[in-house]
C-alpha cells in the first residue's frame, strides 16, 4: 500500500521484491502496526516524506535473507523494525548515546520504505529480536507505541501519581507497565469516551475521565500521547509543584499561551524525540516480565486506509495492526 501524494489515500501497487543490501536483512512481513505517526505523514502534518512511500514502522517480520556484513540475524529469525531506521554513528549526539537526536537519521516508513507490504528491508543494526510469548499481531505495537511510551515513562521520572492523556496504543501499554511498577495511573480520554475510560480502568487505572477534567488529586507527572497542544496547559494545571509534563508525540498542534503561574513551582515541560536502540533492547526485555499484553484490532493489508481512518476518528481500542503474511 503506497502513499503517492500526501492528503490522498494509499494505493495498492504490485512492486518488485526488494533485495537485502549490505548490512541489511530482507523480511517477509508478518504484521505491521498502524501508528498515529503514519497518519501524520499521510495527512501532511509531517513534511517531505520520501514519495512514493510504503508507510509503516512497527514491522514484525521473518528474516528471508541477509546482506553482506550482516551477522546479527539468520534466515528464519523473527525480528521487529522500529521508527528509527538509521543513524550516522559519528555526530555528537550519536557518540554520546543520544542517537535519537541525530540530524542525519533516517526513519522507517518516512524516509525508508516500511511495512505496509509483503516484504521489507531494514538495517540489521536497527532491528530487535521479538520476545517469545508475543504473537505477531500483538508484538507489532511494542515497536513504537511500546518503545516511545516507555521512553516517555522514563522521562516522567519516579512519579507515583501518573496521568496519561490520550488512552490509545501507547497509553494502553504503558499503563500496564506503570501499574506493575506500583504507580497510580490516572487516564484522560476524549470527552464522552466512556468505553475508553472503561478500558483504562480494566488495565489498572484507578481513575479515568475526560481530558478537560482535573484529576481528583494532583499528579506527580503526566504524559501527553494525544497530538493536542491545548493539553499542555491542562496537564500543567493537573501536576503538583515539581512535576513533569512529557509530550510524547512527534507532532502536536499549537500550544496555546498560558499563565506563568501554572508553570511556576519548578514544573517542567519536555518532549520525547524518537527512540534509541538502547530503549528498544531494554523495553523488549522488560515487556514480558511486566506482563504487558497488547489489545489489537486486526485489518488486512488492503484495508490500510480503513485502519488509518478508524485511527483518525478515534475508533481503535488499543492498537490497529495489519495482518500481512
């Protein structure tokens, strides 16, 4: 399924099977998660993608062949491909363990063809072994919703009272991790989304309400997964002095002006940009031990546009995943 122009639906295309280049693996795609970032690319909110483009950066695949110089994996291995697809390895960010900020980085499903296809290639250095116990469909959301969510949770520090704004793919995973760690979770959904609030409580949230509500008590930290800038001052009003508001998305609408008094008191607003391979390795070890289970809505590859539309309209509970192989 190919994006030929932004603001237009994906189109089904027959294409030649790619070959694994030097340092790459060729994958038979088993499943690919549908991420809000895919939606931002299709809708033109993230500029200048490679066009034509095969989207998708939560790829679960079986290694079919390996290119020269690639020794990490063998044919038959099951691996995952995340958003971060390549970095230079030489800049100040890369050599200081912050490859997520590399100015020359390339991203899967944006500048590199992704997983909305039967086959995909990927740099073997940026692939992860999939933990046992996660079927293909359930493993796909770990590769972005899980990884970015986990990095956001780390940025929230040791907060005991944690607010999650936007209870979608990432929040439903990270809520489970936070509860397992003994944190208290407060979930915020779209107004009137009683099903989403019920879903949050089922996953261990002790309170769930609309995103324009204040929680019953002050929070130590809040993570904003929804791409809605107006939630930043709302979350600042909800956190205690010394608290942190983490903006987890790659795109967010304009943040409105807000009074200094809701930032004062050493509150912090920070963003999360992409992920590192260290994040991936740590989270893939942690997910099984923390009892993470992903809830997915399954779509066929040819129904990718419907999956994107359901995500755009808030009709997805958990994560949308394309079942491909």
